[in-house]
C-alpha cells in the first residue's frame, strides 16, 4: 500500500507539473527526437492523462487490487524509459527531461536512466503483487 501512495503522489505531481507546463511540453518532448511538435503534443497529452489516471487512483484507493492504475503506471513508466533510453543511445542532447514539465528539471543523463529503471522495477513489483 505504501508503494501505491508514494507512486500515486509522484505520478500526480508529474502530471500537474506537465499540465501547468503544457505549452512547453511539445518542445521538451521534441528534444527526444520523436518527430515534430504535433506528435509531441499528442504524446504529452497521453502521458499526462495516464499519469493523472494512475496517480489519482493510487491515492484515492491505495488498497485496491484493481489492475487499471497499475497498467497506467506501467505504460507511463515504459514510455518515459523508452524516450530516455533511445535519446541517450543516439547521443541526443535533452536539456530538460520533462518528467515534471519545466519544474524540477534535469538534463538527460545516466541518472535519469537509473531513475527510469527504478520506475520500471516498481512496475514489476506492482504487477507481481499477490493482490491481483
């Protein structure tokens, strides 16, 4: 239950930071080399929706055995990890990771990759939880 509360707070904070920063999100995500501003804006909206849905569900019902918030968390974690890994492998310069929009910003580095790996580990823990 504690993991769900912590991840719920984290996802919700990420979504709120990105939502407030939404005008900047297409430029931030474009730095990952995924295409133009239009695809980046769509991706930003999808990420924010997934983060809000999963985060608020974890916070509202931390003891719930329901899988939808776990899958939302997993999808968001996989998406951010894939963005970071491919950009890092291609040697792209990403000045802002975008995880919290323009807030608590850090440039793409191996530290971000470690953070993403931890997020994926937490997804595995949630998916393997005996509650399901």
